[in-house]
């Protein structure tokens, strides 16, 4: 057996550089790195040596580097991914939030935090977390509950098994998610005689699991027996590449559809059978269909509480749920009729079995009325008042097209965009599984790296901007252009509205309602400009629209700041969302909200 002598770190990056997709591209496109004493000597030397065979990029924060990697993999429909490496201690734990985000959203991400010395000779090293009762524990054990696969590399030969296991998980459509390989720093530098054949290129195929014949027959029978079926399209449709199959299925059988946050963009909004969105951030026409449906056909959705209106939206007497999902855990939720299968395969097999069966037309008039109502909501202000966030979305709507991708993550924007935005197929990117503030700018960088030809528009509020903005500087330095629309409502406007809706007094959300000695006067335009971005402070919706047009030809990010009114919500659509209201309060508003809460809870369907 021929061998090659390499350090464990050199062997790791050499192996990663030859793991290929079916299209002949690297599955791990590159590595985001912030070096410290846990990875600079070992992995740092190895990454420098591998060069452009496995590119290395430098970010500003470990969490946001990982967010960029997640956004890239999400945009690539999980067909490609990135790795992120950090030092031990705070560099590693900074990535735990990103690991949780990838875990919730089922996105492939390779995390390689440095770890303590395997030989323990210099213990405790700088930044080492010591467990008084377990000598095997380090800070990296924080990754265990938020990783699909966790391993600690404490011997150089362990990568021979750990690395293939890692890629198997990342390319598994059912178990896809983040992998953490905690890499002991002395092990990184230790040499070993590795088999040459270990470094031969390998192609990783994304499987398409076939449905069980009995589950398929039951699913077909359920659809045949339905009178008013409704499709709920989730992210699994997109990751399966089943968008065209979904549309063909809907057309052939005349079944209307709605899209979840992860599924939005599977179908162009102009499709007549597309009734928008369901649940808390649902369209009026979509929720009307949800309330009438006797069979809810979930395709690649987790049926999260926003989709189901905390299980109050699908309210027709005797309604059933058919859940088509690649993982049995998701397919079987709430006692649903499960069809464990790849979405594309399932849709095509079901359609063939249904033959020419077609259902009655949905209420197209309700769809038309919804979009007519939205036209009024997104129109520019007629006076000198501050625009609402929805009116800002209207401006973005008018200045984006078929090649645009509008993205966001937390706060007001996810709900408003999900309900209001009219996007083309593939034109929507939302991180709402974890609803992580601070994902937005880093995510926009990842989206643009995945889709360099697209017009990428990142929408976020001042609260999210303050949490994480440093990858804006990275995008400037790397020459990756995208447009940031920053709405400044002077605080956490979305949660302020929720606080008031549950009877609470405005408190600690808007800056004016928070403790301070000096009045907040944050100049977001100046801040973004200091990182090298193009900056526009828009004084009106017209200014915003003009700046968006100019940004399309920019070679670096453009940040457009506009002041907005924090009080209005979307003003249309939506459903109840369960947020527990205190049973006892001195506030009459809280007691009234509690009465409403108790009435709504009674409408929940606790079992299917």
C-alpha cells in the first residue's frame, strides 16, 4: 500500500479538496477562517499550502462567517457547502448559534473548531473550559446538541473515518445538517502515513429516496377521496429540485398551493394556482383555503407554528394531513399520514396514479381581491409621514425583477416579506427556522457568492444591523456587491408590537422606551460608509427607489438607510400565533389579552 506522510491538518484539507459533486465541482467550495492559537499553526499552515485547490476566506466574526456559509449552501439547494474554522474557546463558541441555525434549517455546514491538546501536557491552556468532573469535556462539547454529527479528532488516523462520516451526513437529504469536527491542536500538527488512495477524488450523490408502496397507495387514496385539497410547499420542494414537478402536479390536478417561509420561491407568484402563504404570516386568500381544506398535502415542510397558526389555521371539520417528507420524523408529526420520500419522486408517482383526476376551481376571486388590497398597502405615502416597512417593501418590489433575490432573517421583515412580497421562482431567501438576528448581511454575502449573476437585496432593520454588520467590510474587501435596505425604526419594532398585542406596556424594545442617559443618535449611513460601502440616506420612498437602481451597477455593497414608522404591521392577512399571556397581572390590558388567548387556545387542533 502506497502512503504519503502528512500532518492531520494537511491530510484533512487535501481530502476535502477532492470531494466532488455530480456536476464535477468541489462539494466544499472553500473555508472561512479566523485563526487563533487553536488552529493557526496546524490548519493555518495546511490551508496556506493547499492554496486555491481549497480557497480560504477571512471573515470578521466566527458566527457570521458561518452564516455566510449557511446562506451559500441554502442558495445552492444543499448541493454544495462551505467549511468554517476557528480557534478554541470564544472563537469556537461563537459558532454554536450558527450551528443551531443550520441544524433547525437542515443545512449542510462543516465546522472545524480548534480544540485542546489531546496529550493534555500543557493543560489548562489559554481559553480552555475545564469540567471538574469530566476530563474529556471541552468548550466544543457545546456543539453536540446542535450538530447532526459530532466528532473529536484526537489522533491523526481518525480523519480516515471521521471525514467520510461528515460528508455522508452533509449529503444525506434526510439527515442533512451541520457537522462539527473538533480538532485537537496538537493532533493537527502530528504526522501520519496516510494511504494514497484516501485522496483519490470521490463523487457524492444526493439520494432520491423512493416511497414505500403501501404509504404511496394510502396517499393516493387520500387524495382521491378529498374534495378540497391544498398543497403546502416547504423547503424540501426546493432542496429536492422539485419545483417544476410541483407546478406540473398542481396544474394536472387543479390543486391550489401555498408556500412556507422555506418554500417561498418554489413557484412564481404570478401562477394562478399560487395563493400565497399560510398561517401567521399568511395571505388572506391562502388562509381562506387553509380553513376550507379537507386534505392538507404538506410537501417538504416541518409544519412549524407560523405555518399552522399554532395549529388553528387548518380548521375544517375532519380535515386530514398528508405529509410528504424525506425524513420520517417530519413526515409523522401530529399523527399525519406519512409518505417518506423525495419530494420530486413522490409528486411524479402520485400524479401518475391519480391520472386525469382534477378538482374544482379554487376561489380565484379571493386571490384577485388579496392582491388588489396589497396594492394599496405597498403604495408610497401620500404625505410627509414616515413610510411603513410594508411601503418600503413596495419600493423594493417595484425595483426588483425575475433575476432578483430578496433575503432577510428576523424582526419585521420575515413576516411582511412572506405575506406581501411578489417574487419570481427562486427569488426569495429567508432564514426563519431559527429567526436569527444578524444573519442578514452575512447571509447576503453567501447568497451572492452562490448566485453572482443575481441582483441580491438584503432587507433588515436597525436592530439586526446593530447585532452583526461586520461582514459588510468583508464583502467590500472581496468585491462582492449586493444591496442592503436598512429600515431605521429606532428599536425592535416587531417585538414592540407583539409586546403591546399581548397587553404589555411598551418597554425595553424601542430606544425611547429603554433605559438610557444620553439620547441614541446612531448614524447608520456613516457607520456603513466607514466600512467602505456605498451609502445613501434616503429621505423618501422616491429616493430609495432611485438608489436601488443605481446600486445594480455597483461593484461593492450599497447600503440604503431609510427612516420608518415602527408602529404599523402588514395591515392584512395573518392568523393567530400562540404567545403565552400571563394569567395574573395588574394591567387590565394583559387581563384582556389573556381572555383572548384562552379563547384562541380552545381552537387548537392538538392532534390530527
